[in-house]
C-alpha cells in the first residue's frame, strides 16, 4: 500500500483487518508521528520527503526497487508524487495489478493557494495515476463521480466505505463526562478538528438558540485546531460557558469512552468527504445529527440513525437538537439502529472481506486494456 502518511486510524484498522485474514502488507509512506510502527504483519518503509507544500502534500519520491515481490499495488490518493512514481514503476518494471482508493470527492477547497495546487496536481498527476490503474475504490458515491471525471471507467469502480473497528467502538457504560455534569443533562458531543470547514460555529449558535427555551443540555467539544481560540471567544460572548465544554484532544483508544458517555454526536461540517467519527459513534450505539454534505449524507440515514440538516443552518439544527431533548426514546431507537447498521455494512470484518474480494477480482479478472 502507498499512502502520503500512514497516520489515520481507519488506515491502521483496515490493515489490521486484512492481516487477520491472512494478508501480508508493506506500507510505503512518509514518516509521521501518528503512524503505528508495531502493527503485526505490516512492514513500513519510509519514503523520505524533500519538503511539504502543505501538511498533507509531502513532496516524496519512494526508493522502491523490489515491487516484484508484491501481488497487488494499492495506492491511496491520486494526486501525490509517491502515487505517481509507484504507479509508473509498477507498469514499467513489474506490471503488477494496481488499485487506487480515492479519498477526495471533488469538494471546493476554500484556501485559494491549496485549491490551485490541488487543481494542478489533479491535472498533471491525478489523471496519469487514475488512467494507469486496473481498478478503483471510491469511498463515497461522490468520490466515484470524481474518479469518472478523472478518466476511470465506471465498470471498474467499487464503492467501499471507511471501516470501523466494532470491537473497539461498541456500546458500554461510561462515566467519562460525569465530572462535567451537575445533573441529568442531555449530552451532545462534537469530535473533530476545530477548523472552519467543520461548522462548529453553527453548532454553537444552535446551542444558544436551543438554550433560550431553558432546556437542560450540554455540548462537549473534543479536538483542537486553528479556530479553537475564536470558538472559545464566541462561547464566552454568547454566555454559553456553563453549557459548552472544550475537552481538547483525546487519545484515539479513549474515544469510545466519550462516545458512550454522550447521548448523540453532532457533526455540522461544511465539507466532509469521509466522516469516520460518525461510524465510530454509531458503532457505540449513538444517533448522529449531521449536515447534508459529502459522505455524511451517504452514511447517516435520515430519521433512522439520526437526522440530516442543511449545512450552516443553525435554526434547523437547533430544532433537531430539541427533538432529542424532548424524546429520549428516539435517542434509544436511533442508537439501536445505528449499531445494527454498523454491524451489517461498516464493521471492519465486513469491509476487510469485501476488500479481499476486490483484490481477488483484480488478480484473476484483470481488465483488458
């Protein structure tokens, strides 16, 4: 597998699931502080980068000379130089089957510099990588459309969502939030980076609107980011200090404690191609309120595992929060539906088995050029 970085928990989980089913994996990636170096059955080979244009765009050329020992080359992301080099090397020297997992869905990037860079790499790197692959994995329907626009043939694209480790993320009792409570408040939780694209401003304004009815609710925010200071200032200016608690970063292995301690997860993102926190909360048997963007509206089933609302509409979000405060039975039923949905579709075991079937299909039914 070729990643920019091997730093995301869903990538670690996916490799773990494949190893448990007999696969041997070598990961080529740039070094990162959050990578797992002792994952049994996974060899990590670092591809030192020359410099970073942005945190998730390392300029790197893999020093790979032994591709012959692999059965399949699995690339993650189409716009990275390490993906381009690996794809070309595979075709020129070994001709092993190549699969690309696309994490991007074509969403508009706010930062003009990053938007220009992404446009250039999509054109001059991404299209070459895409057209050189045998099969493709899209993480959402929208990323499937992006792949088609980049030149992938639709019949060679499979949709495979992020996996969630349903053994780690599972319903259980938790008192992780007890020290912040004074009674039987309804507890809403946000987990994610504190950036503008996550829509936390909308959530805070929704809380203000909700609390005008003097409801017994609290919001807990897990994560850090460039907007943390501004968000805390907003909470103070709206007199919400007693109702909104910033917890900061939480170790990944402790996240299940916080999901299980809340009543519902709220994800008001403005952009979110593959929201793994929704799957983690659902695996813990929690309902979710999320915005109608990216992968959120594909994963969350409206009025069954939670509610969907128009992005950046704090009044609509406030009304949905109110529904949970007025109807605890809805929280329970949606939570049960969420866990069932994970077990049927998104559990690590299910995703790993589907990916292995894709590997076998690629090996034995390689498309003719």
